[in-house]
C-alpha cells in the first residue's frame, strides 16, 4: 500500500511538551539500559562468528601446546653433551621415537619433542663431525632450553576468554588452536537505515536545490563495525504516512533514521512515534553537535521481539555524534559486547567547548597526544574524514595538556 502525502508546505507537525535534555553521559547510560538483555545466542561455525560477541566462555579444550615442542631448529638432545647423532629429522606433525641418553636427533621448530629429550641445541650453536654433535662455544646446555613445555599457554579446561568478548581474527586463531570448530555467540542486531528527506540524491553532484546523501555511505559500514547486521538502506520522502509505514513494517531490531528529529515543517518523526505508541527514553541530548537526537522503544514485533529506533540528526557530523552517543552503546549491548575501557588521551592544544553542553570534537593522533581538526561544523565531514576519534569536551572547553576521553572511529 502506498501512503498518501499528509502535509502542505505551511503545515507544522504537532510537538510534544519539551523536557530537560539528559547529559551526554546520562544519554549513553539510558541507551544501554534501554537495550535490556543481549539478543539470544546462536551456534556458528567459527569462521562465521567474526564480529559477534561470545555468548559462552571460551575454555581450552586441550593443553596448549598439547605436547612438548621445539622452540628452535636444531637438535633435540638427551642428557649432557657431546651427543651421538641418531635417526632422521623430526618434523612438525610427526610422532618421534624416544631418544636415548647421550644421543641427539635433528628437529624442526614446532615439532614434537622425543620422549627422553632434555633440551634443544640451536642449529647455530651446534657443530658436528657426522657422528657426534657438541655445543659451541663449549657450554653447559640447561635442561629445558628452547623447549616449549606442554600446557605453557594453558591447560585443558582453563578459561581463555569471557562472555562478551568480541570475536576478532585473533580470537578465531585462539579458538582454533584450543580445538573449537563452532562458537556460541550472541545474535547481531539487525538494523535498517531510513534516510529521510525529499532533498537527497543517490548519485551525481548536488543540483536543483538537492544534495547528495552522505549518511548512507558513512553509516552502513559503521554499523557493521560496531557489531550490527545492516539489512537495508531506504530513502523515505517528507511524508508522515510513508515514514510511519517504513517504521511500522521494518523487520529490523533497530531502525535508524537520519533527519526529522527537530521541529521543522516536515519533521514528522515525533508525531509518527507518538502515533505508534513508542516510548522515548531519550528525546534530545545536551551535546553539540547532535542535540536533537532521540531514542525510542517501539511496540514489539509480531513475534514478540523488542524493537528500537535511533533518530539521528540530518547534518553529517551531528549524525556521527548521535551514533557514538546512542546507536553504538545500544547496538553493542544488544549484541552482547562488553563495554570497552575509556580511552584517555592528552591533548596537545586547547579544545573549545560549548557553554553548557558536552562537545564532541574530531581529533587526530600526533605522537602521544591528540590535536583538534578544523571543519568541525555540524554539517561538515572534512574534519571527520581525517579524525581518529571524537574528543569528549566538557562544557567550557579544556586547556592544552588536559587528559580527555576519546571515542575511536571505525577504520
């Protein structure tokens, strides 16, 4: 069904009574609280679990290493030298014969140590006449030298990673080494992105009073980077009926909209949410840019799933501020990811602040410190494109040398 247009050029949407905007810190806390419990767990082949959060602890299924191995190319030796050469080369993946006292056998890095071996003599420190091997320069070879003992990294049953750990390439490597073929992980929240406004173009240069959509290309990969599953991007014109239909029928766990969060003549989002009976845990935030952002709890889906909507401002930098303020905390909590420790960095130059609100300022690493970037207006992207993160600047700003929290941006 196609919705009909419900406004005229001079119509003004109904506005709810204003209320005090929460602080930036309070808004992030409300977003986490609104998420409730993480989404349910699923079992995936380890290679398919990248980006998910562990729903069960990762415990070692075996000792690591599972047997004594050589840490170097050289000779596995039994007892003090010199040693008599014995047998062929012991390679990784083979099960060697036991080694008798006073003998040595060539061995490769990572190969299983023969029973009876007491140390490994590095190749570059060994001399041989074909029958005997000795240490050069002459020295005592300590027992255990250049051996990786069984269980050096972990023992079977030992906890390796806790619930909530994000599955990264390194986690996949550890899981494989520990014997896992499948992992129990939380389901990723499905997200649909609705780009609101008649003025948006998908292709070409701006023309005829219309502008290119910058937020679709910006936000879609960002959603994936914070553990969500983007399921679609749609443009929705300035029509309350079309917007309501798009929100109501979206199959997503979280709908993210851009624009329509303020009180302009075609800003229908509040009215649509009110008509749907949505609750608004956050309706504007004391932060610049991005003040008119919102978080809504939508009526449950037909299957009982909880649904959320994050309303981002239409200006690009303001929308990015809304992402780190509301969307990222909500999505990470829904996906079961643990909260990272705050990243604190010293600033090399003073950071200007807003008189009353927190300011999120694009900054870049320079050595061990951060520097602010120009082009930081709410409608700009040049500063963000060069930034490593957002500096969280308290009201009034901070002088050079101050340590501030920095929110990393996806790469």
